[in-house]
């Protein structure tokens, strides 16, 4: 189950102290060679070993080797499924350095859904305690129990915000 918080919907990612905005890009990760296991909660090596999943890293154009967050997605018959999403350790908690990382990653999943002809629909499993948070911040809707989805309208708004 996904356990991320949308701290702020930004137009990219922004430095938490200066509010400076940084241009980002998402790059497919094909090897775990640069993902130091001690810096991540999830087992990204396992995600990379599953041929049905694609892992992407969020980086800034200015610093393409500094990973701000990771997302693992899969393509089902009519939607994109978010398997995992994680902010880098320096982008978590009250002392995070950058805001907007999780929103950027979710917007990318929505963009991928549009690109694959799925009308922006993204499905994911949520921890119970975060369901209301996802409903309020992203307009997610409950599909069943902990399974949520982002529908076309909400996906379109996220994509327009992050990918101009």
C-alpha cells in the first residue's frame, strides 16, 4: 500500500526554504546500481526485477544525478497502476528540502495513462489513514476499500500543473 503525502501541489518542485522552483524530468531507471539501498524504504531492486513494472526517477534538469523521488508503475488493460512511490529521505518530514515531489510523481503516472490511451486513469492502494488526504489533495476517489483511483478530470488538472 502506498504511503506518501502530497505536501503541496506545485508547478514542479520547489526548495522548501527559498521557494525557488526547479525544472524536473522523469527518467526511466533500468538498473539499481545508483540506488543506494540505505536511502530508500522500499526495495527498488525488487521493483526493477519485475518486467511488468517500470521505475522512474524524478531529477532536476540542473542536477540529473540527484534523485528526488521514485515511482513504480504498471500498465493494465485500461489504467496505470501505481505500485510504489517514495520521496528521497531528504524530501520527507518537517525538515524536507523540496516540496512537490510526490505530486510530480503522481502527475507523471497520470500523464503516462493519457499517453497509453487510458484517459488519465490511475489506480493505487492506500493506507487507510491517508485515504481522506488523497481525496482532498488530488481528488482521488474510492474504488473499493483501500483501492483509490484518479479519474480523467483530476488527472488532467495534475498533468497541466506539472507538465506544461
